[in-house]
């Protein structure tokens, strides 16, 4: 039991790439649907977000159900989000492209 919690079932690089691709896809989807912030979301939008998390779970970490796999996926999501937030803070072009940009 303990062995399976920490054994990597798919390569680390694959987990990171999968996570970044799914993150980017979700950013694009929310941008295309016009959801630019929490204020623009209603109850049904939150339901969609919760269901999306379940739907894309295997796309993020594949068939890896280990503790290490989940940790790598979570750390990658936080790191990518931090990088996107910093990029939008320093780049006007990234700010315009980001989902947080206010329509004019």
C-alpha cells in the first residue's frame, strides 16, 4: 500500500505537460465564453467548474493515482497560475489577453 502512494506511474515531464495544456485549454474556454472574473459567474457556472475538475482529472495526471502524481499536478497548477498572474502584472499585452481584462 505505501509503495503505491509514492511510485510514479507516468513520467514527471508528462504530468507537467498535461497539466499546463489543460490549464491553457481551460483559460481559452473561459475567455471564449466571456467569463472574465468571479463576478461574471452564476451558480450554474460554478457547477460547470466543479464538473470540469472531475472531467479533466485524468487529462491532468493520466492514470497516475499516486500521492506523488497528485502533488506534482497541484504544484504545476499553482506554479503556472503564479506565472500567468505575474506576466499579466508586468505586460500590458498579457493583461489584455488575460481573462481578467475588463471589456471596454
